[in-house]
C-alpha cells in the first residue's frame, strides 16, 4: 500500500476527507481484506482533526468501504469490489459524492409566546406548544430526504443555551447547519459553526447582504396579495397593524410591501393608518387599539403577524369588535390559533411558504455543501392567500360607511 497523500480543501472536512479516501482505495486497487491506514495515519496525512477523521472513517464503515476491527486494525470492506463490478457491468452507479449527507437543524418558533398561550389555552384543545413554524419546513426536508440522500438531526432551538448547542454541533459533526427562523437569534450558533468550518443555510427570514445561502418568504409579494384581496372587495382605507420585533427584517419587508401595494392599487395613502406596537401587550392595550381605530377609521386591517392579531383578542372576546361585521381583517402567518384571536372567525390569511422553503433547501443542499456555501444565494418563495371568513365586502354608496362598517360600539 503506497503512502497516503491527500490534498484537501479547507472547508467541509468530513466529506472532503471521505471522498479523498474513497478515491485512494479505488486508485490503489485495494480489495476486501486489505489492510488500511489507522486513524492516526489518516490524521497525519490529511491534516484533519481527530473528530473529522473519526467521522469520515465511521461513514466509510457504514457504507461498507472499510471494516474496523477492534484491537486488530482497519481493513478494506466489500463495497470497493462491489463498486468496481457495478461499473464493469455498466450499471448506473451513483457518483461517489452523492453519499448520505448529515444535516443539523437549529429550529425556530418551537413554542408560542406566553401571552398567546394564555389567550388560547382555555379555547383550543390542541397542544399550543406544537410548532406550526418549523414543522412544515422539516416536512419539506422529509419529502426529499430519500431522493436527495440526506438525514436530519435537530440539535435544538435558538432559545437554548449556546454552549449546549455548540456541544451538540460538535457531537453531530454534520455536513451542513440549517437555521430556521430569525437570523438575529442564530448569531451565536452561526459563529460557532464558522469556527468549525461548517457551511450554513438560513431559512424562513430574509437577511440583507447575506453571508450564507438564504431561503425565505417573499413578504412584499404576500402583502400585495393582501391589499389586492381587500381592494377587490371595495376597501380603500386599509390599516396595517404590526409589532416591533427585533427578530428580523420580515416586519419591515411586510410594511414596505403594504405601502407599495396601497400606492399601486390607489388605496388611501395615509401613514397614520400604520400602527406599530410592542410584542408584549400591556394592560391598556385594548384601549389603545380602540382609540386608534376610532381615530383612523380603517374599514379593513392587515395584521402583519399573529403577534399583531393578538392585540385584537380582548376586543373580540368582550364584544367590542365583531369581525368582519365591524372590521375586515387579514392576518399574515398561518398560526393555527388565529381564529381564537379574532373571536372564533376563520381568518383570511397570507400563508408563509414554509413547506416550499424546506423542499427548496432539500433540493439545493448538496450543491451548497460541495461549494461550502461560498455563494450567498438568496431565494424568495411566493406566499399564498387562504381565504376565510374575516373579510367582508363594502356596501357601495353607504351614506355613513364608518358607522356601518365599524359599528356604534366604537
């Protein structure tokens, strides 16, 4: 057996080492039972860490390229000869670089905010802790996991202790780290993955000037759908309700989309129709919303997130606001408990393309792994409108539309 000499790229330690060792086995003509190098010899030849070498050799053993016999040594397995025979017979053998990829996921929105849970726990039978946000993305992964040949390991959520995530990341030794949710919440684990030389992908929220591939919902297109739907039903004075969240640019993108769409369709262009609120609802929250509605008199309202819709709950529960009789509402997000926030009315929503984002990442992840995510590709996935019962048409030629639409209670 000739000396092992490997010239490997600096990124993606495990995959590049595994492919280099397979190439060596085939070029040297090694067959089942032939002796192979020890872990220490591979470390010295490849200049890789003990963790990367052990992971690469473990993968080779799982795929049948080598056999590791405790106390004896490492030997060539049956896969090498099998591969040669398949090639000789002209069989369609997958390229060596299509080995099974290991994908680590840090999920987002694994739980609901405490005030949302308090709002729904007495009115909804389903478990409020089940994630509506990360789940569809993972379902998109699952759909193509066999076809694209990868396995997924969830190492935690962005709310967890960073040291714990770091240790799990090192134990998992993945080929790619996928972070689902607002990038600001992932900075710690992203820094750790960069230190380990691990490629990253950010999913579900747009990142301006991204350093990694970024797959996200097209929020401006989604707001265009919302304004168009309301405009077609006669609404011209359309309000926008949003929370001041530090978790990403999605709030700004949705607001910009709302402003552009209102201008395009000729809806009333009034900056006072946009109301920005804190995430946590204060005790006087319902009174503040009521005062704003009285003053601005919107006939329809776009809630830029389910957090924003939560500000309406007290008004709908106490009968101060009936949707859509008093106010038409569209909510961005397909959170399954929005109906409870709107007085039990099935909401018209702008649904985020979460499943489609998962499918897109699954199709592209192998290419990203192979080039170590050096191409900071940004992919916007269109949203869709799901029509419910929370939007009413305006009655033309109403003499006092505000009294009809918003109700005398206001």
